[in-house]
C-alpha cells in the first residue's frame, strides 16, 4: 500500500516547490528530505523524445501529446511513474493531417 506525503522538491533554479509524493512501506522517510527534481525532468525528456520519434515517422501536420505522471520515491530519490501496479497511466496522442498531404510525393 502506498502512502502519500507532501515533500519539498528542489528545482534546478534553486527554488523549492512542494508536491504530493507516493512512497511505499519500507521506504526511508522522505518527509524530512528535500528531493531533487532532475530525475523527473529526465523522465519527461525521455518519454517526449521517444514519442516524438514515433510521431515524426508518420509526419502529421499537427501533433499533441498529453501524459500523466505520478511522483514517487524509490531508494530515497524522486521518480516519475507512468504506470504503477494498476493501469492508471494516461497517454493521449492527437495527430492531424491537412487534406491532400498524406503520402504526397
């Protein structure tokens, strides 16, 4: 069972934000720590790059992507979870082509 706590998270700008973070039983107490947001940014970047590569291969005129992440701690570090145990991940992709542009040569 996951517990949620509001914890401080340090941004690369040096500012601190507070976010609700899930932690698992047995995980060390993160409430007294300031977590670093870099690992979450790296996860978002990796997901966006991979989705972009797939979208580029079909060359739409317009693409929109929306995905949800849950913040969690793993080994005392902040992690971005796309799927955790249950199917609670959401990725919405919208692709649009202007009429006549599909497979134009």
